[in-house]
C-alpha cells in the first residue's frame, strides 16, 4: 500500500497526469522511474570499475618496487653491506605481503566488476522489455478509452429515441393539413361563395359588352355587327353603359371596378 502511495505521489508531482488512477499516466511514471535509475546504476558500476583499476595500478607499482628492492639487495651484498642488504630484505618482505594482498583484492574487484556489469546489462534488458510492455499497455488503454468515448457518443445519438417525436410531429402536421383542407372546402361550398362566383361571371359579361361598345364607338367594329355573346343582343351605348355603371349600387360598382 505504501509503495502504491509513493508511486501515486510521484506521478502527481511529475506534472504529467490528470487522474491518479489513469493507467496510462501510472505506466508512464513507472517507465520514468526505471530510466531514472540508470544514471545511478552507471555511477555505482563506474565506482566498482575504478576500484579495480586502482588496485591494478597499485599492484603494478608494488611489483616495480619489488624488482627495485631485489636489485638493491643484490647490490648491497656485492658491496659487502650486509646491514643494507638486511634492511632492503625486510622492506622486500613487506612489499611481497602487500603484493599478495593486493592481488587478492584485485581478484575480488574483478569479480565485483563483472557482476556489476552483468547486473547493469540485465537491468537494461529488463527495462527495455518492461518499457515495451508498458507502451503496449498504454496503447491498449488509449484504444479502450476511444472505444468507450465512441460508445458514449453513439449512445447519445440513438435515432430510436427520437422516433416517437417524429411520429407525433407527423400526426400533428397531418391533422393540421386536414383541418385546413376542411375549412377551405367549407369556405368554397357556401351560399356566399356561389353568389360571388355568379357576380364575378356577370361582371365579366358586362365588361365584354362595354369592350364591344368602345370598339363600335371608335369605329373598330361596324354598327351592324352583332354582339359576341349571342345573336339578337342589342347594341350597347357606351355613354349609357358608363352612366349605368356610375349609378350602380356600391357593391356592384365595386365588382365592376
């Protein structure tokens, strides 16, 4: 539980998450944590390797000192300086012990260096595998989130939810159209409508008579010409007709206009 809380806090303070329970952000934080350990691991391995190199350099120096002391011992003996030879021999023995100890330490350092390098290489391989796995999981999480959003979008745009509304509106429009058609039928089938049609027809006939009268007065039609509405119809006097139109009742005069 404590590790989970620490991981959660790291993810939050990393500034790269919006939700603490988001798998994508948690996996990204895990990848960052693994990568952040690489520099520290390289530093530790470098220290182990540097210890090995230091011991190897020390061993070389001690070996050189042994060769130098050996030469001095031989030179002192040749000079019959046993006292100097004895002193050099004592130092030579101490150096030999130091060389043996350094060789042991160098062997241990080489083993430690090999283990450190193997551990580092193994960690890098595991980190690569875990990172690839995490990226695959992140891709799956993104796909799942998009599918979830698509499902929510499709659910919010279900056409079947509006079917009842379309049926109601279609029924209302049909009822309104039928009502309007019925009112129109009633308006055109009444007595007033029939009378209006008759008066309109009479007005048309009188207009034709006046037209013929104008033409006769202007000499366009002979006086002996018969009316176009039927044989035996009397000739129409334009002035008389106009006077009759002026003295007609208001409704008839309005119709003639």
